[in-house]
């Protein structure tokens, strides 16, 4: 648990009773992390903003399902991830044009190209594999927080992360061959 968790835990009770200010404080404190997750999954700031807003609305409607002793962040991030999954189902997200993956400008730095290749490789992973890597390495959650997110043990969170990395490595090598 993080240091701020006891503060958030104090806000969950009133939020469950309909206190909009308490709920707003909960969402405000977690918004940057929720946006990071949504942006990493959707690769579009406007879509990520929409997904987080819709997730916040769903969280408000379903706050009664959150246990008072349960951490708020994993619960909210689960809603955000599910909202992103729903958003990707409604569009042709699996279709990526080569021009979108590789910029045509010769002025692109090696770091930018590597970032684009990583994003393309991440898109080829399953939603859960992509999410666990984003939570671990982009949002910087601990294995304990990831375990709470997926409702699994800490050891299982570590194992799933290692498996996702193992699946990602050949995809990155394949990107290098294509380049």
C-alpha cells in the first residue's frame, strides 16, 4: 500500500454514501495515473480523456461495489482498462497502416523510432498482457498493486509480467527485422 492509501480509504466511506466531494477527491487524486493507462492503451489523448471520463462515471455509479477496505486505485484502473477495451472493440483498432507506424521523415530520432516500434509491438499483445506491462513499467505500479488490479497473488502478477515480456521480446525483434 502507498502512503496515500489511508487518506483514500477515509474518502471511500463517504463516497459510498453519496458524498460527491469525497468521490471527486478520489478521482482527482487518481486521474493522472488513470489517464496514463488509458493513453497507453488507446494511443490517442482525446480517446484516453473520453475513456477516463466514462470510467469515472461508471465508478460513481458502482462505488457501492467497492469494499471499504479495498484499495481504490486498482478498482478504478480496472474500470479504465475495461472502458479502453470497450472503446477498441467499437473501432478498427487492429488495422494499422505502415505509414502510421513508421514516420516518413528522415528527421525522426532513434528514440522516437524505438518508441513507435515498441507501441506497434505492444499492440500485438493481448489486452491483459499489454495492460500488465503498462501498469508495471509505464505507470510504475508494484507487483502488489498489480495483483490487486487483477485479483491474483503477487507471485502470479510477477509471473504474468514475465510472460508478457517474454511474448513482447520476439515482437520487438520482428519490428527490427521489418525496419
